[in-house]
């Protein structure tokens, strides 16, 4: 009877110890198993040592755990669990060879009929996989999560992806098989905008988050100011001014031609969802490129940009390409610039059948005669030519003046949705065309200046126009041949421009230059960007007539207008200073009075002031620096409120005056703190006591007016010394302004 009671007591202790292990109460289980071994050491001795070793192992007491596990194995050499436990402890104390040796011994010596025997095989497989993983080197591409790897590869250019293909076969398989990476075959190069308009390779040129690089090697952020002109469609149109300036002034494209094998490899990987093809320099492309592109069905292509195709000698070689586009009719952007393969008939077919086309660039295509294309449209009584077109670029093209001539109005063809038109000419870009038998630059250089009658009747909604250098090749006159009056005949249509660029118009004489520009801009009541750089014959009478239209200017470029007096320039700055952001006055008669005018009417939106090669002085630069310093403190003042019609700051008001005003505000705050203390019961009474309540909350970040970087350029100004520049830089040390100076 006593033996049964003792046996039952020992079983209860043993079961209590197991329950403690299951409940993760390892200290209690150790205490119970230790007491059990003291009461009767021979009772289930191997199992008790094994379970106590498991408890020690869970508490990471590996020395005690190993001692108990070895006793359990010694007492029961056929127990698979004892082998498993010894091996796990050896692995944790970094004795991996011993752990593997124990598990292999267990597989040979333990009872294979036991339920725990399979756990030995599983543990051996686990050890093998871990050892192989540790020996294997980390693959930066394959061992990265797939989403992140695709995100990284998608940011790389196609030539960079081709280089990754050569690393190993697994990388090549991953990259080439991922069709989502080949939806856009775009080979963007440095200075791509020299050959293509920026709108082809940027989804939204007017996006306020997009940076545009001017040819002065300076990045400018988009303005946060509200666009008042309806012609801009509530966007900042001066961004277009920057990219066009870079495109116009940059003469050469010196990047190496893109290898055809890279293009063919990209097209091979592209799927039927291919959306865009952009190849700036296509000099190496031949018939294999056309075959690769037309061998598959690419019905989703919306953007196609190819420039410079000297290997093709006949337009019949590219006709299959156009047939593909005309059949699918998904094109929204098309560029075939600087090649002689495009003909007037091809232009006509594109205009009639590509009904979704929004942006078209056919710059420097000498075999295209726009007069023939429009005449054919009239003869066939089909006036829906390019009916959805919004941007048209016909730069460096012979007889491109026809688009804004009176002949267009007589043909009765309208581009109703067109808002941007570029007819710029830069005779120095002849190298881009290469050694072509039909080079428009050569013909334009030696041809006599041709006159044409100006009329914008074909573009009723035109807002942005670029005529840079056009009047060096063709001379504008009005419909009745009148060039000595500013009165435009009734049958001449002039749009309401938002952006007007007509740089390099030196061939216009004094009277013609003034009256022409006055007549062109007379309807542009809310013009935002004006670029008349290098119009040397422009006189003060133009400024006097233009003052009434300059209220909403954000960009003003009068570089090289040497006939304008400083007084006239000062009047214009005073008038347009409310929203002015970019002011270009290099190589003009601007002097100290101009600097004082800029400083006195400093706008909070200002980003750039260019006074290179002018009569500017050190004192004038100091006045501008003080104005910016003053504006910087005011713009960063919390809860500042500015009226849309009071954006200017008087630079002649000193910083000390601002600090005195600040002290007055602090005195008011102290007065509020010394006010009569109200009782708790009176807190809900709105009119109790005449005390002023001040909000003590931390000003929100949105309460600050954000400032962009300001660039002041005073290069080659002989009246400014290094000491004056250093003094001004010291003044602007805590601001976001930068001074460029070169003596």
C-alpha cells in the first residue's frame, strides 16, 4: 500500500514538471525535477535528466543543459530525443561539427521505430541548409526583395541595364524576362533637350515639382506663386522659357551615338505594352532597327522620338514604320527632327490619320514644305489637320515662317487646340545636321532675307510662341506692308500671349523693331514671360508703350538691348516688380539707379537677377543685398500675411527698423502676460475685462512663406570690387541668396 502511494506521488511530481515545461515555467520545472531525483534517483532517470536539460536549454544555461543531456544519453543510448537535445546544445554553443556528428550518430544508433526519430533527419537538413546559406555570398540583386529590385533597376538607364546583363546569367534572365522594365525604350543622354523638346521625356513640363536647368548652369525651382493669366491654364509657363533657352543657345550635341545593338536588345525584351521609344542620337540605326520594331505588334506606343538618321537614303525605308503608327493611332508625341527622310506627303498623312497627336517636332526636315502640305489639305477640303495638336516645333526649318504668315489665314486652316509654337532659328546648329546634301543651315546662311506678312490667324488659342532668331532669316511686315506704324490692320490676328520669346532680332531696324513688338504684344494684357534678348535696336518708346501690359510679368529678359536707357529699364522694373521672378539685364545700360530700383521694389518671388557686363556698382549691390536680407527675415516671420497686391519690400528700410518693430510686438506680448488674472468661473465670459488673448501655440510650418534660392550675377562689372562682393556675401550669409562674380 505504501509503495503505491509513493509511486503515485512520484508520478504526480513528474507530471507537474512536464506541465511547467509546457507552460514555459522552466524554473519551476527544474525545481520539481531536481526534487524528484533527490527523492528517488532511479525513477525514470533518463527522461528526468532529458526534460531538466530542456528547461536549462530554454533558459540558455547551456553548460548545465549539456551536462544533463549527456547523462540522459548515457543512461538511454537508444533515445532519439537525447541525441537531438545534445546536438541542439552543441549548435548553440557554436560547436557545429560536434552537433552534426552527434546527429549522424543518433541516426545510426537510436531506435528508428521511435516517434522522435524523424526529428533527427529534419534537424540534419536544417543544419545543412544553414551551412550552405552561410557559405553562399550575398547576391545584391537576387537576394533583394523583388519589388525593391525592380524599383532599383527601373531607375537605371537602358545602357546600365545592358551592363548588368553581363554580370551573370541569373541577372540577365531576371532583367530580360521582366517585361515591366521594358515598357519604355528611352535612351536619354546629356543635353537631350538640344534635339528634343523637354515635353517628350518629361510627363508634365509644367509640374511645379520639376526642376529646369537654364543655360547659366543653375537650377531653378518652380514658383509657388499663383498664375493669374488664363492663357497659362493655372501653370507656371516660365518653366517653358528655361528649357527653350537651353535648347536655343546650346549649339552642339557632342554625345556619342547610341549603338544599334543596345536598341535591338531593348526592343527584343520589350513586350506588346511598349509605350515609348526615345533615341536622341540615332546615327547608328539602320534597317535592322525598322525590322525589329515592325516585327512585333506594338499597338500601345504613344511616344516616338527619333533624331538624325543618316544611314537611311530613301524615305521608302521608313514607310513601314509610319504605316504601323497610322494603323494603331495611339501616338500622342512624335518627333522626327534633323533628318531629310520626312516629306510633305508624310506630314499630311500624319496630320490626317494620327488624330490623337498632341506634340509634334519636325525641326530641320529640309524635304518638308509646309505650304504643300497645307495646300493639299485645302484641295481635298479636309480642314481637320492635327485637330488635337497642342505643341508644334518647326525649328531651323526653311520657310517655316509660313505658319505665322498671311498665307495661312487665306488657306483657312485652324489649329484650334495649339497653345505652344516654336519657329526658332539658330544658324550655329549646322553641325547637328551633319554632312547632308540638303542642309537648311547652308541655304539659310547664303540666301537673301525674305519678307512675309505676319498673321497668327491659324492659331486662335496660341499662348506660348518662340521666334528666337527667326527674324535674322525672314523679315516680318504687316498685312498691308506697313512697317512704320504700330497700327495693325483689322484682318491681322494677334493672339493674347502668355510667353513671347523673340531673341536675336538684330536685323529689325529701330522703328520697325519698336513698332513691330508693340503691335505683336498689344493684346497680351497679362503676359507672363518676355524674352527680347539681343534685340539691339529696341528703343525706349517700346518700354513706354509696353508698361501697361507688364503688370503680371514673371520673367523679363532684355539681355543685350543696348539702346534701352537705364531710365526706361527702371520704369519697367517698377511696373512689373509685383510678380517678377527672373530678371535678365546683362549687357544693358543698367547702372546704380537700376540697382536701387530693383532693391526698392524687391519682390518676395525673386529667383534670379542678372547684371553681367553692366554699369552696376558695389553700393548698388549692397542695397540689393540689404533688401534680400530684410525680405528674408520678413518672409520667415511666423503668421506673416501678405496681400497679392503688396509683394514688394523697400530695401531702403533698414534691418534696425524691422528689429524695432519686433521689439514693439514683444512689448505687446509682455503686456498680455501682465494682464489682470481672471477667476476660473469667469473664463467662459467672452467680454469679461478688457484683456487681450494671445495664442501660445507653436506656429505651423505652413505659416512660413517658403523661399527659393536667389542668384545674383554681377560678372565682368568693372565698378564692383572683390571687397564689395565679399561685404555683400557677408550680409547674405544667413539667407538663401548667392552672388556670382568674376572680374
